[in-house]
C-alpha cells in the first residue's frame, strides 16, 4: 500500500534535554505534516515546545528520536556537514528576537546573508520588497519593531529558500503592524515558498493560515 508523505513530515519526534539528573521533554511524540506551498501555523503557549520544533526543522538542533522528513529526505539522519548545507540553501529562518547585527545597516544586514547562500538576491531589491527601500542605510536601532521584523524577513529570503520558518513574528507588535507583517508573509507564500510559523496568538494564527496545529506541553 502506498502512503503519501507530506512535504514536511515530523513523525513521533521527541526532544529531551538532560539537565543534571532531570530530563526535560520539550517535544513529546510530535507528529504533523505540511504540504508544499502551504502557510501553516503551530499554536502554543510559552514553553509548549514551539521553538524546539522550529529549530529541529531548521537544522539548528537535532531531535532525540523520530523522523523529520523534508521533501522526501530525513534530515534527522543528516551529518553536521549536510545540515550546514541544508541550513544555507533550503531554509530561511526568522528568529524571535530578529537577531540583527546592531552595528550594520539594514543593507549590510541582508548582505551578510548573501555571503553564505548560493544564488543571493540583490540586497536593495529585497529591502524594497519588504517596504524598507528608503531605510537601507539605517541601523537596526533606528528602525521600529515592525521594521526590524521586516528586515529579518528580508534577510531570511536572500537565498530564496523553499521553506521559511518564523518564530513568533507577531510578538510584541501592534495589530496594524502584525497585519503588515502577515501581508508580506502571504506575498512570499504566494510566490511559492512553503511557510511554517509558530505563534502564541490564536487570533493571528487562525486569521492568517491555511493549516493550524496546536502544541500543548510537548504534544501536537
Ligand atoms: P516555546 O518556544 O513554545 O516557548 P521551547 O521549545 O523554547 O518552547 O521550550 C520547550 C521546553 O524545553 C521548555 O520547558 C524549555 O525550558 C525547554 N528547553 C528548550 N531549550 C532547552 C535547552 N537548550 N536546554 C534545556 N531545556 C530547554
Ligand atoms: Mg519559543
């Protein structure tokens, strides 16, 4: 019998952190799938294990047990070298706290990414796409939270990844700004990038996604 595997398929995934004699189970038998081209959301309270799922899918962390199939390949069996290539070319990541370099301008922040990806887009064009065309020479501290989020989004798209992962993009932002961010996320999605984001904000998640999963203390 043929079983259909989704574009992203996490199956019976566990992540355990050993802290001295205690084991923290951040992901406890997580299974879910996402189709190519979708905009999917995993919803969960703080500490539910969302960032852990995202970091594993982004190749920044590895699970303790279970499979993580992306486009037919199980990245949980990847060597560190394969994971590096995967992180550089296949995925874009937007971190919870943007992780911009404070002493580099907006343009220089996105240009940093072009040094590690194979077919980088033009930095100014990327900044224009995310509405920062007139802010290219500003430093992150001269940008609002929403603009910094847009800059982080632009940087993640420099290598034109097939999969974009975002960690709580609405966190701390005003509703109008959240709408702007999601308009941009949807534009990127409509151009063909599969997107998974994690959120605490149920209203945002349900308003903007094709598919939503709920993560409760380590379980989907
Ligand atoms: P969320 O993103 O949903 O807030 P996380 O995935 O960051 O949740 O964390 C899930 C659980 O795993 C939390 O209890 C957190 O303290 C724990 N955890 C996450 N990363 C580590 C780590 N590197 N070492 C130990 N515990 C961790
Ligand atoms: Mg988190």
